[in-house]
C-alpha cells in the first residue's frame, strides 16, 4: 500500500469495493476500444484526411504520447484527490478527443484529439491500480489486475469484428459519435457511484519520484518489458489487419478476426499470473513468454502461415502479452512499500511509451520500402517486432539468472 494514504469520506464496504472495481474495469475496456480504433478505421481515416503511412503512424502513435506523458501527473492527482473526480474528468477528456475525427477536415486536429484521448485514458489503468490498492489486499493485487485486464481486453475484442461491422454498416463517423455518448454516460456513472476520499500525505512527491527513478532495477526491467510490447501495441493496435491483408491477401473481416485473437488470448491473463504466482518465478515466465512470441512472429513474417496456424499463434501471443502484468508487479517488489503505488504508474508509463516507438518506426519502415510493393513494405515493417522481442527476452533471461544466483548466495550465506 502506498504511503500516500487515503481514507474514504464514507466507509468502503465489500459491495462498494466491487462496484468501484467494476467501473474502473469498464473504463479500461472503453479505453481499449478507443485504442484499437485506428486499426479498424485505417483506410477511411487515411482517405478522409489524406494521410500516408508515416502520417497515420503519427496519428495512432500520438495516443501513446498523451498516455505516457500524463501518467505521473494523473497518478499523483489520483493519490491526492481520489478516483471520483479525476477519473470523471479524464473520461470526459477522451470524449473531447473523439470530436475532431467527426468535425475536423485537416489531419492535424484528429492527431491533437488522439493525443487528448491518450491523456484521458491514462487514468483507466491507473484508476484500476488505485482502486485495487484502496479496496483489496496486497495478495490479491495481481489476480484482480488480471481480471481487470481480461475485462479490458473484451473491449479490445469488440474493437475488432463488431466495430468493423458497425463501421461498414453505418459509417465510422456514426460509430465515433456512439462511443462519445457512451463516454459521457460512463463519466456520469463514475461521478455518481465512486465515493469521495480524503488524503493524508507523509512524503513529498519529489522524494517519492526520486526513490523510483533512481532505482536501476526498476528502470531496466521496464525498458526490457517495453521492448516486448510490439505484438500488442505495434501489431494488434494499428498495423495488424493491414499487414494480414497485404502480406497474406486476406479480406478485411478475416484480417480483423485474426488480429482480435490476440485480445482473446490476453483475456486469459489470469492463467499466466497463476503460473507465476504458483512458481514464484516471475522473470522466468516473462522470458518464456517473450521467446514464444519471438518464434511466432518470426514465422509470421515468412508469409507462409495458414489461417488456422495464425489463429492459434495469435491466441498464444495474446496469453503471452499478459507478461506486462507480471513485469509491473515485479517492478513494484524492487521498491519500499511507501512508493509501490507510484512505481506501478511509472512502470506502466515506461512500458507503454514504447508503443509510440513501435507505431512510428513501423510506419516509417513501411513508407521507406513503399516502392517495393505493399506486401514487401509491410513485411519489413513488422519484422521490427521479432527483433525487439528477442532482445527483451534475452534481457529478462539475464535478469532472471542474476536474481536466482543472488538468492542462492543469500541462502548459503
């Protein structure tokens, strides 16, 4: 539990705790839908705003700039003002960020809106972190976070086939308007149901930040975890469907269905968390997950996988993507108890910041090889993912080796 203690104005009963957790998890699902929308609306967006691949990469990547830059400020605000007001305001901010897609004509405004969506939705996962720590025991943190991720990933799944169907049936601008209305309703619900809390801080923000950012193990672990987010944030969130259409010649519906299998797989995040909890070997589980994803994406870029093997492969990749939960928890074990909450925010911020790099670099590589044909260009772009996966997995293998021998040394001593 963080040293930035807080107490509710009204007692948090078990029923209220579950309701708060449910609302935070629904917000997390909502932000996942907004996150994957560029993947579904890629062609329409590029045509409407006259974007090339590099510019579209900037558009979808702008989400991660806002998302990551606001992690610390929103984390601090949640500690001082509680989730009631901060989450409500952030949900409304995401609604504002959706409006330029419907109202604007120049590409710069949707990019600014995408940035605002990133800012607002950063409160989703941080709100989940905060509410779980406020209402559940430390021992249940990983489990409850896994369940929240499962609910969130349902949003990712519904950002696939169903949203694609709605876009084809009614037009993507109508779909944007629907989600804006849902956002307003979610904000009202959050404000009415989540209780107000008081805060009593015993340490300064500067002191807490210094404790976290000067911890080399935390920063290294988070950077290695960031190198492994390509399958989710580079592929599934933006470039996956188009890659499958260009390289494998699949139709839109099939490509979106296959991409959504990654989200379906990650719905089984509690399974990976359970393995880590039972074995106590968190770094080892992360290493294995990275190696499995590396193998699947290496095969994928050969262009020889069949639909069935892609389906199974993406499902397994989705399960492995739950390594992020383990990495965030593991980072929190490297710091004193009084900055555990802040560390989870910092860890998620660093890991997610790599999402922008993946979106942008893949877009730049695709544009660079555009003269060679779309299939070749997309293949080269996606090859960035297995390269970073093997680097991250090797890094975690070294960390795991060092931790194991350090533990054995302490036991023998």
